[in-house]
């Protein structure tokens, strides 16, 4: 089962986050085979971390919750909240398979938080710039709750356009980069 996990940083937690960086990476190393995508989000200054995205394939919701809540930063209080949702990998690949590679261009996390009828269950036409794309679902996988995408785009407006207007209660755009050890 695939899951989307977004740990959002607590204001003022950057020093603690940096202190726990090696522990975080070591924890993620344990999930190397399960990870579809990972990486931090940043504030507009491109330097201040604001969160951490992890998309993974684990056996069940209990394993996903253990992944999210046993993470060292979560345990130490780095994060203010965690969004954990079932997800479906519509691209059928990992971020490491993205033809555009790790570098070059701006990268964004685009979260469309849904209400109403299900939408965007197929890959949009501009697939070449999508790093990861899929619906956010309820734990049992039956209810559509939104869409999560990692995209390479020249700017936030172009990234936002990957999701159609008028179909979401809210759309969040976050600067994002490929995760892992540098």
C-alpha cells in the first residue's frame, strides 16, 4: 500500500531539525526499498526548512503510522503536525526514475485538498515535469481526499497549474527538493 506522509515543521524547530539530521537520514536508510519519493520543503528564502515529504510503499496503515510517528524528528518535537494519507502512484515510478534527474529547475510539492466529487485520477498531459503524482485517499482507499504531486516547474504558478482550478477546497504550493544524504 502506498502512502503520502508530510511532516510539517513546528515554528522555531530548525536548530533541533539540524541536530537530528543524521538520525533522520539513518532512519530513512532503513526504508530505502520502500521509498517512492522523499525530500524537504522550504520557505520562500529557499533555506529555511518547513517540512519533510515521504511517499512510501508499506504493507498496511499500521506500518505507515509507525513510519510517520517513530521518525526521530517527530519523536523529538520538530514537527507541528503530520499529514498521512493513502496514495496511489499513478506514474508507476520513484523519484529516482524521474527523467529530469535530481538537479536543474525548481521543484515543488503541490497539494490539492479535495471536497466533493473525485477528480484527477489520471495523469495530466504535461507528464514530463511530474516527479510523483497521485490521489490522496482515506485509509481504506475508497474515499478521494485530494491530490499530491511533486513537480519541476519554472515558478509556483506553473506548478500550481498541474491541478485544475475550481476542483479543490485549497491548493498548497511548497518549494521542495530531492531528499537524502548530500
